């Protein structure tokens, strides 16, 4: 069986690549230190496969056909699809993890999750931005799980947490010696394309990070109304919650939090045995 | 989804250099191909972001449209606030 050996979460804000001057040197130090720490975790755990849990922002998935939970089972994916992100469009091709993807689909069916098989999906900033810093050689295998955080109605946070269980069991069932890391991306509180863009809800973020660090299932009670009030981009915290749901109650540590740049920025790592 | 034709056009523009080029060269033809109303066409040509937001362009699509055309993102937020009467809460 494969082994879940690392679990982490990070913001995926595209400005890290497209507008780096937006951030102060002090905040860049936090980003750089955080990414370095997570790179060390990946290396120490000898990770060869990363399950990336993020939403997709309509660069490849169309609003006319957007699954609640999609499993990208292609052998390769290419991106970024944005023409504004920084790395040239389609300059990055990554190796997929189709066998693990099929395992996730099977485990989902066993557990009452109607997951959607996706073929090759163009990579967008939700995937590219954190991995640009975490695996800059793009030399691992990557299974992308796309979770709808952008087009209501969205899955409940509880559902996102339970999806984590599906992922964990699929890894266990996978007949492979692979060493697998989970990476949830997005959040934390922020507003995109809305009048309140630039507003950060530090109280929401603080409470969320406390719940995630303790792996407290009370996180499943976070409501759409609370996330709407914290900013429409806040719905991406579901991707962090899925990682929490996968690690069987393991506690976590927050590497940093900063709300000075108009978005709740954070990274964390769970203590996976 | 509201503003279906507008959202579809902008998603295409986000993804394809050809569509971005057509928006810049011949936005009337692009709008006609996507079945935009006269008002939608004119507001899109004018980059009236506040109107587009209020009339149903998805916030993520609106933002990435703005980024694709190298729009001033502070100006985007200003237009959204003016269109909606949003007032920042006092800190």
C-alpha cells in the first residue's frame, strides 16, 4: 500500500508570481521561510506524489460544466492557462498520478461520494503558484483534486472534511510503494472581484487556524454565511479542511499568518506519523 | 448563471490569445459572435466593470478579465464600490 507521509496547506495567491512587488520584504521573508520549511518536509518524507486539493478558477473548467469534486486522472497536465500569471502560458507540464486517481474514484463510490473523473485539465494558479515554490523542478507525480469553491451551491465544509477520509483510504488501498503528501491550497479570508476586495477577516482566520491546528471537527460547522461575510475567496478554506479530514485527527502547526496584504496569508503543516 | 453570454465570452478571452486579440481589434464582431445585447457590448467595450459586476459577470471571471487586459486592479475595485455604493467599515 502507499503511504500518507506529509500533509500541509498554503495560500495560492497568484500575486506571488504575477505581482511580487505587492508584498513587503518582511512578508516575503515569511513566504520564503514557510515554503522552505514545507520543502524540507517533502524532502525529509521522501515524497514522490503530491495530492493537490484546490479549486479551479474557470481557466480550464467552464462554468457550464463544473463538478463539485473532480479527480484529474490524466497522465500529464500543462499550464498555467493564465496569460497574466508570470510563467508563460503552457510552460509547465507535470506528470499525473492516474492510478491513484482511479483509486480515489473507487473509494469515493464505496463511501457515497459521487466524484467526477476528469481527463487532462489545464493547470491554473491554484495549482501552479504554491508548487512553483514547493517543487520548483516539477519532478514529482501530482494528483489534482478539484473542489468547487467558486460556483454556488458549494459542498458543505463537512462534506469537504469527509472527502479527506476518501483520499486517505484511497492512498492506503493503492497498491504502490509511493510516499504521498497532501497539499490543500487557497484562502484564507479574502474577496475577489467584489467591492470588499482587500478586506481581511482576522478573527475568522484566527478561529479557523485554531480549529485546523487542533484538528477540531467543529470546523465542519463553518457556514456559507460566515465565509461569505469573510469574503467570497474564503470558501477556498474547504481545501485546507479536506487535508485535515484526511489525517485522522493529527494536529497541525501554523507556520505563519499575515493579514497585511489584503488577504489572510498562512501556511501550515499537520503532524503525520 | 446570469449574464451567460457575457460570462462565456470573458471565459473564452481569459483562455485564448485569439479572443483577447479580437476584443482589442474588433470588439463588435466578438460581441456579435457571442450574442451580446447592445448594452452588454457597449459596457464591455467601455470596460464598465461596475456595470458588468452588477449585471452578473462572475467575480472571478471579472477579475481575470481585468488581469488579462492588464487593467488597473485598484481602478477595478473603485468601480465596483461606486457601482454598489459600498463603504469600507471604519477600523
